[in-house]
């Protein structure tokens, strides 16, 4: 295939729906199931206003019961009885490409973020969805290990990613940076690579997924996590990341418009481990952006900055203080399905 015919869309392009995996008693959410289901009800309520919601879970009657209390556009909700290990749909869900303008779904291998967690069920989720006719777009299995949270696209051939994650020895040890770029070019239409070599969040299990650190936005803009507290353990790494972002150039040689996102106050779990709270983990849908908040003074500033990147969108705050307990946030829980993927 000639790579000019293949395109990895930006998240802000038209979507058919969003994929969610419902938390269960068998998952790590069991001890805080009531709190996390409250967050999921909000997510479904908000997303279903704008587009379809595909919900994967092992107890559909329980999920339906959970959603009866909400003001929800039920016509937009579709349920799929599928067993999962966890709920981080961003990283095991399908990645949509346009091949000659036709939506095509890639099913990458998922190995629990470099063999850190069990992933035997999550790795089969896309095939099981396809077997239940969830998609009209074809699903193509890729032999590579890759998570959706590790890549960002502007829809015009630019890929933003982190070397920490994509070059991890527990993902694709047989592929070096050059070979990965060859894959992205030939299979995903990428011709402009932005590799971030700095930046991390304490408590992050993903080896620095880009969607927790820096996000491509319309008009050659990058919204990124910034830290001005010199006493914070992240300060040096995030300053180095900011410096590298300032060196990046667009395909026509211009610097990016950089939007620094504030830093929520440090959040910790019951054992005193720091949690990877980040405002960068927002979800863009048709006509709205869902932004994770943490009942923090910086929430308001973050919402205003993200509104400036998406002036035409409704900005919707979702309190993710519960989500962050399991070391992820809002974008990590969701996977958008661009136009042409669903019935």
C-alpha cells in the first residue's frame, strides 16, 4: 500500500462513538466499585448526548440497571457481553485508520503495558467485538504490541509519542526506532515524527504514555503538563520535556503553539504512593471535550486552557479523583471510534 493512501485521523475529527469497558467486581475496582460506577454513569450520560457509546462488560443486566437512574440517550447505547481483565479501553481498543478514505480498524497486540499485568481477556476484546458485529469497518490484526494511549496524531501525517514507551524492551524488542518509524509510515501514513525523550508521571504504569503528558490539538497546538514547583520530583523531567516541545517544528517548519497545563496538587493512595493525576488526559468527542478534574484549585485553570484550544467545543468536567486511584484517568478509560467504523 502506498502510504499516501493511509491516514491516522486526529481525535477531534468526526466520530461515530466511544468504546467503554465497564468495571466489575472481578477487576481492581472491586473495593471502590460504587464510586467508579458513579464516574461511568456520568461518562455515559455526557457522551451519549453527542454520539454512540459501546459498552463492554460481563454483567449487562447490572450495567443497564446502573444506567436506568440517569438522563441518558438510550438509543445511543450498545452493550456487548465480553469478559475483560480491566477497563483501560484506550490501550486495548482498536485504532482507526483511513485507507483510501475507508475506515479500517487495527487490532494491535496488548500485553498489559509491557507484561506488568494480566491482559489475556483485554487482548481479545476487539476480535470479540467484531464477532458480535460491533463494527462495519474491517478489523485487521497487527503483529505489533501497541497501546492507543502511546500515540497522538494531528490527522495530517504527524505522530507525537514517547521513546520511553515505544522503545520499551517488553513491547517490541525486535524493532528499533527506525523500524518502528518504517511501520508507522507504511501502515499508518506517518511522515513526521515527534519523539519526546523526557517527561514522566510518578505512579504511571504505562512507561510514559503520551496521553498523560502532551496532546496534539487543532491549529498546530500542543497542550502539555507543566510543573513550576522546583521542589516537585517531576520538575527537572517536565522542564526538559517543555524544552524539547519548544524545539519541535510543524511540517512547514513553524514552532508549535504550546499551551502549558497546570499541575494538580500531589495526590496519594492509601499507602502513600503518588498518583499520576494529569489534566492532559482529556477526551475529545463530537462537539465537546471531557476533561478530568480532581477537586483541586487548578481545575478551573485547566478547563479554561483546554477551552482555548477547543473554542467551538463544550468543555465538560468529570471528577476523576476515583479513576486516578487505579493510576489512570479519563482518556485512558475511553477509545473513540471515528466516522465510518459503526453502523
